[in-house]
C-alpha cells in the first residue's frame, strides 16, 4: 500500500497545493506510507492568500458574512462596535485549525472527495478546538463508497511524541469503527435542507455494517523544521489504509498569524 492508493495523487495546478508544494511519496522505516510536502516552489504570499480564503470558508458561511455586515453597519450608525467573534484569536487554536483546514483542502483535492460540512462553522466557542474527527471527506460515488478520516497536528518543534499522538488518534478512530463525527455531518446536512446528500452520508452507517464501506486514514504533521525526518523515523501503525503527510515551513507560526490576519480583514 502506498500514499497514492490511499489519498490519490498530489494536487496539480491551479490548486494552490499543486502550485506551491511538491510531493515525494515514500514509506517510514516502519512501512507507513508517507508523503513529504516540499516547499521549494512556494510563493509564500500567494500560498498565505489561499490559506486566508480557506480559513474564511471553513469558519463562516457566506450568509453569515452578509448578516454580520448588515449588523455591523447598523451598530456603527449608533456609534457601537459589534462584539461578534467569528475567528479564533487564541494562537494555539489558530495553529490547530490552520493545519486542519490545510489537511481538509488537501484531501479533497487529492482524492476528489467532498467536504459536505465545514465543521468549524458549528464550533460554539471559536477559541477552543472542536472535539471529534478533524476531517471527514466523502467519496460517495466510488465503489465501494469511501470515507477519509483526517487528523492534523501543528507543532513548532516536531518530536517522536507528536508523531505517536497523530497516528494514535487515527488508530483510535479506526478502533471505534464508524467515524465519530459521521452523524454530526449527516445531521447538519439534513438541517440545512440538503436531504439527499444527508441521506447518502447517513447510509454510510449501514454500508459499514454490511462491510461495504472503505475507510482511509490520513494524518498531517505541520511544523517548522524536521517534520519529515520525525515522521520517517517514528510513524508506526498496523492499519493497512493509513498514510501520514508531513509539511515543514520556515516561520510556520508567522504564516498562520498572517493567514488569520488576512481572514479577519476580509470579514
């Protein structure tokens, strides 16, 4: 089993990951499929701009953005400031969400899977990390139907421990059988009137019980240095359809801060 068999090929232009990142597929010393994302073609400002737009998309619906605009204007006429907070200001939460969003967009592009619900839009406290699966992407037209479960970790300095935590979270999801957040996705689709898509997602429960659902597991370690070597040396799992993606960028914390500052400016 290799990375491409699990998540598909590296995205191609015009997708931002295809423009700004190159990929090398290999295996860890423990035979876990590992995709190394190389930033050599990176145009940092343009990549940050892409992340900025993805951050907005994942946190806030277009309808909510318009409602916020109308409310802000009404309050401004009264000399008041709108206290509504749509984006996290906690830097730890920003970093975790940034990695989660990148993984979600990467999986969707590489596997041609859908992200039917942007789960961060439903976080009751934007400054805290959400519980549940970081990413659930669905390839509902494949045979068998496929669900990709993603887990993302951001670390300023990578370590053996964080690689173990990353793989361990995916293994925990695997041991729980059906992804914990699947019903969350189905319920929000029904609530938003997307009944046909909601029914297809909900039907994954029955497909799993019948042995007709393929579950793939993907982890992302985003870090400023040595991410690749730590994954290469320490990624270990007995799950056959599990892969790890690593991304190392200099001043990644600065990239995250700039991405969120840009997103705030768009609202």
